[in-house]
C-alpha cells in the first residue's frame, strides 16, 4: 500500500495559496487530477507538489467512513469484509496514525448487531476511534437513542463533542438530526441552534493559529441540493471558524471524494469502505452504484491526515483499498 | 458476519407477517356468520392501497383514501428509507430493500410524511370520511 502510485495527495492547501484557491469549486478547478485505475483522483493542489513528499509530522490520523455494515446488495454484499480490508491497510501503514475517526453510517440499519460487527472489525486496528453518526445510525425506533446510548456517552447534546490532540482542536458536529421536511424547503440537514450555540462557545477565546478539524457526516456545503447533499445552516457554523488559519472539514455521506476550498477552510468528502454512489446529478437518484466486481475496491478507501507542523494545513492522502 | 444474518432476519420478519395475517384470518373466521366474514375480507381488500418507494420518491406522492384504509409502503430501492409523519402520528422502522410498512388511517385529515433519512422525499395521504374517497 505504500506504493507511491497508490497514494494521492488530495488537498494540502497552504494558506499562502489562499488567493489562487479562493472560490475554487468542488469540480476541482485548480486541482491537479490524475487517473488511477480509471478513477480520477486529485494529485494535489497546483503548486503543492512538495507536499506530496510529506513525511510523518506532528500528528497523523486516519479517517474512515460509511462502512454500512448490514448492507447486503450489489455492488458489495459483504461490507464487513471491505471494512476489514480498510483496517488491515491502516495497520500496514508505515507511519501509524495516532487514532481513527469514523464519519458516520457505521451501520446500515441502526441495529446493535451491525454496530457489534463494525466495532469488532475496527477494534483490530488497536486505535482509539472517534465516531459521529450518519443518518443510517439514527434510524432506530428511538430516533437516535440507540446510537447515543452506545457511542454518545461522553458527548454533548445530541452527540457533538470536541477534543484537542497535539495542538489541533477537533470538533465532531452532528447534522443527521433536525432535518427540514422537504415540503417548503430543500429538505437539507441542519445543525440546529442548540449545537451552533455550543460551537460558538467552544471556539470562542481560542487562538486563531489553532488548527481546526471539523468532523461531520453530511457535507458542510451544498454539493447537490436535489439529493439533499448539504447542510442548511453550515454557513453559521463556518462564520465561527473562518478566523482560524487552518480549518479542515472532513465528512462522509456521499461515498466519493470531492474537495472545495474557501479561504482558510478546506472541505473534503470521503470514500466509503462499502460502496460508491453516483457523482452528483449523474443518475436519477443517489444510492448504491453498481460497478464491475473487479472494480469495487478502486471506489473504496481510507484517508490519512498528516499535520507536518502544527501551524500549517494538513496533508491529506486518499488511498483506494487494495484488492 | 452481519451480512449473513440480515437475510435470515428478513425471512423471520416475513414469517411473522404471514403469521399475523393467518391470525387475522382465524379471527375473521371466528366472527358470527361466514357471509359477514367474507364481506369483511372484501372490505379489507378494497381498503388496502400500496405506495411504492422507488428512485427516492413516493408513488403516488399524493394519495386520497377513505378513512379506515390501510396504506402499505413498499421499498423497492436498494437504499434504506424510513417513513415519518410530520405530526409524529406514525413512523416506520428503517425499511431495507423489499421491506414494507403498513398504517391504517382511521381519522379524516391531511397527513404529511417524509423519509427521515432523505427528508426531501415527501408525500401526503389525504383521508376523506369513509365512503367519500372517490
């Protein structure tokens, strides 16, 4: 897996490139694209080739997402196996991450046995894991009670939390409750006033030089409204974060890698470990995308986030699963 | 392996459903007069309507029924959907591919519902007093 050809740098946004990258769209303007096995992947932002040589820095962690344990249909009737492959790939990394984050949809149907299976597989990495829920994890009869009882014991409100490691401030935001019914609105996710008030207090008084990592399940910008791929009140959350020199927003939900840069804030959606979804608007509806059996692994992956120094933005490396 | 337990769980649910239907038939057969039981069965057939969930949409999106009608939603998508009434009057479990959920609307009114997982999926059931649905 350490083969450089299999590793793509996907967004070491240096602050000095702010002007160039301002207003860069998610479609990838300003990003160097490469083709790896037919799948377009970013090689890095223009001018950041040096970052591709990033070595282990002060903090390295790994993001996994959308393991959907309990899914049983094409293109992946066995997401437990592919989650296991992702964990094996993490264990084989030459620079071991300090911990893992899972950005939601651990389970497919919010069932205890699905979380049991996921926990069992992920446990073999021998790392601390920070979870946030996806909407598939709060689909129990108690509207999220099962998830919060199991994973949210030390969290605030409906599961949100923050913590600090190596000078980096991590914030786990929950945008899978408080959906707006789509009768008169777009039916997007929201964070809600309670959580936003907590966020404002959480970051108040912190030095602007503190690097920030935000974890969320749904994208924190509207990628595709027709499929509900956005968070209606994300702008208010970002208004509290823009003063920081480096803000890295990591999310799942859409099962494909898309980036966007807005000033000091970089947004990165992650690959799933279970199945891909179509690119926005390229199919009548979202949902599992069928791919040839031999191609599945190219669409799945794990992401390494590497802070070379605690002052700059991290280097992100998206690695497809190795079959 | 959860992926192998899932189909078994679903077979169990189908078994339970058949069991429930069987029990209902037995109860109906126990009612006085076979003719009345047959009439009741005919009413049930006339008052059962299915809404398809396909391609992340409800079909039909708006449904007008008579009070007392049982509506069954059938998930034909490979993605999970979960029904939730906006007034919290009913909600389904998470419906996997080919799972279904039924709710009987006893009281006239307009019932808005969404998929709680994909809240841009919306539908309405308009319930008229019995006998005035069409």
